[in-house]
């Protein structure tokens, strides 16, 4: 089963609360069979260790981009202070571990992202645009991960041996 780490800001956007949107997306992704790390459900006492362990165990880091998220990462990047935002820590950890990063746009911020430090890693990334319809995030993320990255959620009753048999049948059919 593929594991997803959901990175987002708690800072409110103009007309919505990103954390509430990601909470709903988290439920939808779980219902679709994904194993999800979401701070509200997965955070433990040591925040930094929880973040590191969650990203380390993930297959894909899904980054929910808003203007506030991008600004948070950029401010931490530019700052001489040792205090860094959680968004920045999550971003840096995902990059350092070589994780697949899937940007999900919750606002029209692609140009802002392209002018930020994020552009170093997402310039060529496929992205999910859910600006107009936050309710479609779970299905859009699932579609991109399965079609573009060949990453799949767990299907009840479908274990590894079943997937191996299916792969062999598909290979035989290709000949």
C-alpha cells in the first residue's frame, strides 16, 4: 500500500482554511485505500521527529500549495534564524530523502511558486489543480498518482502475491 504524507499550512487563505480542506482530502484518500500521514491524526509529542518519520515512511509527499505555504517556505529559506516553519522542514526533508513530490494547487499560485525556492524541485513536476473544486482533491490525486506515477492505493483483498500474478498476466498479454 502506498503511503502519502500531506504537507500544508494552517494559515487561512482568503476564502478557505487549508487545514480543513486537507482534512477532507485526507478522509477521501483514506476511503480510496491510501495510507495517509496527516498531522492532525499522526503528529506525536516530538513534532520534528513525527514529521521526519512520516516523510521517511511515505512513498509520495503531497504538497498543498497556497500563497501562505509558499511564503512560509520562502521566508524560512531566506532567514538567518535557526527557527524554521514546519512547511519548510517538511519540504526540505522530502527533497533530502528524494521523495516524489506531488503539488496540489489550492489557489492560483503556480507563478508564485515558480519564483520561489520551490521552483528548484517542482518546475517539471506534474501538478494537480484543484483551485475551483476542493471537493475533487482525493479523486484527482488518486488519478495522477496511479496514471502518472504508477503508485496505487491498497485494494481490500488484493495482497502482494495477487499483484505479482496480475503483473505476470499483463506481461504475457503484451507479447
